[in-house]
């Protein structure tokens, strides 16, 4: 009876040229291939299932398990035939409480249940629920006691499942793989991958030339649009596909060039017309050009590609304005006026960090590289809005008023206002340009360091206040605080070329720490990949050695 049931399941169709033939037993297809009448690459499909695959894959267990005669070498030494390969089918949970779990099922029976060797989380699954085994390219199952599987809408206690078919185990939906997997080959592949992942060659020897080597590389039509569509469940790459070497960002340069062109148009429009209505556009674009481009540089350094484009823009805008408000409150509460301008290093860095905690609370963002992006975006928004404020108040408005004070009262008021506008405009442009040059070394980098340090402690866990007092975080957080205080202090204030000493010193230290966190973030990705590969490697080894963990107790 069992053989008859197996024959009913073991029905196959195959393509002979353009014609579909069958149904026939899998053994008949194997004979055709061995006789040379049919190619091993011919497409085959199991009856009742629409998935076609090469016979060399779908029937590999039969093609490679045929007895092979020993062969004599030219020296007369008899060489034994290669040992038959070991095959299995993958069973993966696609939805429900056990979503993401996957097991390799071979000829040895595998028990699934809450207390079995590979237990389930689903409370609807019994302690010993079902046993599975994969034989003759068919997945066989039988349940324990009153347990049942739901297959094709019906509850059943035993039977077979076709490749690619779905079934329900408790509240979870599982799917059978579309083709068998050659385990010995898989084991070798995983072993090679382990060796590759344990290498740290890609994480050392940083080269700024290599990193920016693709900045001006030509791009195919549509490549930019595809590059921007990331951060969704469908567009975020699997962790195993994430690169762990130094990335090669290029999009940030296009942002920089595009926004700089828009700013230059505003600049020329005012230069030609002296129209005061153009001033707001100048302030907005001039304040955003460099900070926003630097933010997108950090976005490209986020190799997991799990942060969307629109989220970055939201953090720049919302995070920027909230961090300004929080920083103003911090100034009022802290009473650090005695420190002078250096007090901003404490109040503003704390304000921006608290904004990161307030705005980004989703625990799915668990990587250090994610924290760097969030910090850079909020710091970029803070810096851009601060530049806009300074360029208007300290640049345009103050210069405008100073012109009135310095000129005699007998000058015609219309002429005086016109000259004052031009004078204020010059002061505004000077301030915008100076802060733009320094923007990559200021708030963007400082807040990125703070957030990256926090994410190093937080990981995938919900935020807790105690994390802010973790020594691993505090040691790194003090770096941007001290750099900001030093930047605002009167120390090393030189004129001319010597005026670059402080920006280069502060910027060099800041970016050294940033690159260190980027490298640590890439190592974090690599370690997760390594852990996943080791687990898969161990599972595969256990199937090959048919350990008790993957077998059901038969007594």
C-alpha cells in the first residue's frame, strides 16, 4: 500500500524539446538521462505543482545515488567510485510566530514540536507535533496524537508535500523548498564562507582615494532611482548580503553639486538685481548645501541600507528643529554662562543627543551604522538651521545696522537703506561661506559620534536611561563635547592661513573617531553574518551526521 501511495506522488512531467511528456515515474526520467536520450538539464515538474527545474537539481538524489563501477587507473590501481552525495529539502516558516525559522530535512526523520530538538515558539504547536522526512524527492509527514497539519485547507494527520507547497503548523505557515539541496556541497560552501568572514582584511587599510573612487563614475539610467529606494521590507538587503568592506559613496557628491548650483543661481540673481526678496532663498540654500550633502555621505556609509531616504529628510527637518528647542532649554536650565561660548559644547551636544533618543525609538535599527546616520541627520539639521539664523542675525541684520551707525545722518534715507542692504548682504554671504566650509567638521560629525556611541551600547534593545551612564558611551560622548567647547573657545584664533589650524585640528580628530565607529559598525555586521553562517553550518553538519538533535526517538 505504501509503495502504491508513493507511486501516485512520484509522477513527473518533462520537456523533450518543445513537447511536454508524462506523467512518468522519476526512475524513468533517470533512465532516459543515463541512456543519453534526455539531457540532465531538461526541465521537469512534479505532477500537481507548477514549478519547473532542471532534472539535475530536482532528481539529483537519484542521478547521483546510482551504483558506479570501480575504474582502473593507467597504473592499474583500482579507484573506488565517488560516495553518493547527501541531499535534503529546506522547510522554512514564512509567517506566524515562528517566522524566519528554517530547517534542512533529509532521510532521517525530524521531529518538530515545542520540546523537540528543534522546538517551536508557537503555543498552538504540541510538545511533539509532527515528524518529517524527505525521501524520493517527496516530503513525508505524520503527526503525533491528536495533532494535525493544515494542507490545502484541510486538516490531515499524515501524507506528503510537494516541492514549493505550503502547509500550516499551529499558527505558522511553512513552505517546502522548490528543489533539493546537496548538503555536502553546501557544507563546503559554508566552510569557505566562514573562512572568508573571519578575515579582517577588508576592515583595515582605509584609503580615502579608494573610498571616493566612484564619486564621478557614470551611472546607468534609473540607477539613481534604484539607489534611493531602500529601507523598506522589500528593498532592505538580507544581512548575509550586506558588504562589510569600506563603502564607496557617490550620491552625496550629486547632492552637493545640485544644491550648490541652485545656490549659485540665487547668488547671481541677487548680484544682478539687488532684490531683497532673494535673500531668504540665499539663506536657505546656502545653509543647507554642505550639511545635507554630508548627511547623505553618512547615509551611504550605512551599508545595511535599512534607513530610508525620506526618514533621513524627516530627521534633518524635525530632528533639527527639536534639537534647537531642546538646546535652548538646556541653556536656560544649566546656567553655564560663566563658561562663555564654550558652554554650547555641553548644552548643544546634550540637546542633540536627547533629540536622537526622542525621535528614533524603533528597536529594529540596531546597528552602530544606523546610529551614525541618525546622529548625522539631526546634527545636519541643527547646523543648517543654526547657520541660517546666524547668517540673518549676525550676518545680514547686524551688518545692516552697523552701516546706519557708521554713516552720516544727512544721507538720503532711500540711498542709505540701499547701501545698508548691500552691506548686510556681504556680511551674510561671508558668514554662510565660512560656516559651509566648516560644516562637515562640526555638528554633523559631532552628533554622529554621540549617536554612534549610544547605538554601540543600545544595539537592538529599547533605550534605557542607564545606557547614558555606560562607560563605553561616556568615553566616546566626551569627544564631541570637548571638541565643540574647544571650537567655541578663544584658543587658537588666528587670522589668514593660520585660521585653518583649529578647524583642521578639530575636524581631524572628529573624523578619526567617526571612521573608527564606521569600522566598528562594519565589524558588527560581519560578526552577525559570521554567527548566522556558523549556525547554518552547524545545522548542516548535524543533518549530515544524523545526530539525535535532528532525529526523532523511535522507541
